[in-house]
């Protein structure tokens, strides 16, 4: 099968963990031990988040006295694609030295008039207490919002419209190369009136980009890996219950948080709705990756 894997941010940096390189490299090694067996029998594309990492780079850029202005988010996104892609490549190569892997920096086309620019919802960077978050927002001109019990910076998150390098990714898969791409959803770009591409200040949701890539590549499976075993109704309450097998129509009738599970559910629905017979998406725990492929674990989404 052709499988697109959306690797959750917790696989790179756990909530509250100091974003040192050594910690992230070790987290990626653990994640790759779960992903590597997929590459033995399937064509695999790996996407990943970049929220904490792009937040660290943004802080460093904003604090650098040599710069007249901080680096824009499209440039920071490209930096994180290279950084995290390198870590994943190395870990995968160590697990499967007989396979070939490629990490590419790719661009994701968005609409310049997307409403996401007017209402930032994408969390980036570390978690803060409320007072500290507001102090940082005032100092750096950020926008911040509550993320569970903590607060984080938010930036615009327009919906992905096209993956510019889709043909290249398809070609690499046909050559039996495992591809790491669309890190952080891909570098956000818009097309100007002259047809040129130009970077914009945003971070695209990696799950929605993964769904778009999966559709364009005619994938058989989309795996959205996170730190919970299933999508849950009434998550965080005493009435919570897991959703194990479902359809896009059933999921669309429910509400999920926009900053966390919402995009994951939306991505799974989009992929299945656009797919043909046998196509499925699964949302679940990284530790159960192999079982997610066939719907043994996680929330398994099919057309009927």
C-alpha cells in the first residue's frame, strides 16, 4: 500500500519538555522504531509538525540584535523542514540502512484571502503560564490563546490548497524511496498576479497538508499519529468514550477542538471523502502504528 503518515508533535517534543536538540533526537529515534516496519512492505510518506521548533527559531530571531526585523515564518518553516527532516532521515537510515530515504523542503499553496489570516489558531512554540504569555505577547507583538491549562502563541493557519512538489514526491515513491516532506504543513506560499510564488506569514496545519498529499498521491491509507489511542466523544470528562470505527458523515456531526483534534478529524474525513474503494484513515497512538493500518486499533475512518 501507499501510506501517508502525519507524525504528531508529541513524537518530537513532549508537552512541557525543554526543546533541547538531544531530547528531540531521542524522541524521534523512539518514533522511528514504530514507523520503520511500515517501510518493509509499503510505500511511505512521512510528514511532521513543527510548532515547538518554529517557535524556538522565532524567539531566537526576534531576540537577535543584529537583525532589523525577525525572519518571516515561511523562512522559519523551511529551516525546520531541514532540521527535523535531517533527524528523521538519520534515524530511519539507522533502522533500515538498506533502504533509501529523501527529505525535501516543499512549498504549500494557500489562498491569500483565506479567513485563517484574520483569526490565528495555530499554536507554535512553548507553553506558558497566562501572565507570562501576555507579557511576551506585549513585548513581541504576538497573539496568544489558551491551550488547555497553559497558554501559547498563535499564528495564522490558512488551509492548504496545493502541494507544489507533488510530482517530485510521486516520482521518489515510484523509485522505492521513502519520503519525508511537508514538515509543518509545508512552507506557506501564495501565487501573485504575475504567477510567481511568494512566502507568507503563517504555519499550515500538518494534518490537513498530509490529507492533501495523500489525496494527490492516491494513497491507500492516511495515519494521523498522536498521543491518544482514539478520538473521543466528550474528551476530558467523566463521560468520555472512544470512537473506534466510524465514517466522515458521523464525525462531521460532532464537534472537536479547533486547536487539537479538530484538524485531525477534518483531515481524516477529507481524505476518505475524496478516496476510492478501500481507502481509509486512522487516528491513534504512535505506539500502535502497525495496528492502525488495518483498523485493529485507533479510530478507523472509512466511507461506509
